[in-house]
C-alpha cells in the first residue's frame, strides 16, 4: 500500500507536469522566427526577433515592441503602426492593422 504522503506528492507532481505540458507559448515567443507573407501581390520574407523585424528580401530592419499581450507597435521609418497579433496555429499568424488582416506563414 502507498503511504498517503507519497500518494499526495505523486499526484501533485503529475498535475504540475500536465499543467506545464498543456500551456502554449506566449505570443511574444510564437512571433519569433521566419515568416512569409504577401504584401500588395509581392511575396516577402520577414524575420522576427525579440524586438526587431527584418525584411530579409530588402535587408532592412525595424524595431517593434509589445504594447500589451496582444498588440505590437512597429516603428517603420518614423511611422508608428500598432497591430493586433493573433495565431490561428503556431505556423499561421494574423496581424490586424486598422481592420486589414495580413496573414503570415512560418517558414520551416
């Protein structure tokens, strides 16, 4: 027979492991990586780091920051743009700016 204390400890560890395994990464983590999108009919490849997005096709970078858990503010050549960030899956990101939706797909 298992001692009550040991059973409680085992149950607690199992619950903790299950909770950790079921949590999804934050948007701040999911956004990082290389993404492709189509802007005005042209395919573009973007790389998001922790605080910068680089347009790989043109070799230019722009800083961005998280306004809150769901929005980023991008500083593109003096213009600040705030976009809502949503993930349909870890490989499909939607950026919504002034009602316009830009769909980006993660590169593997």
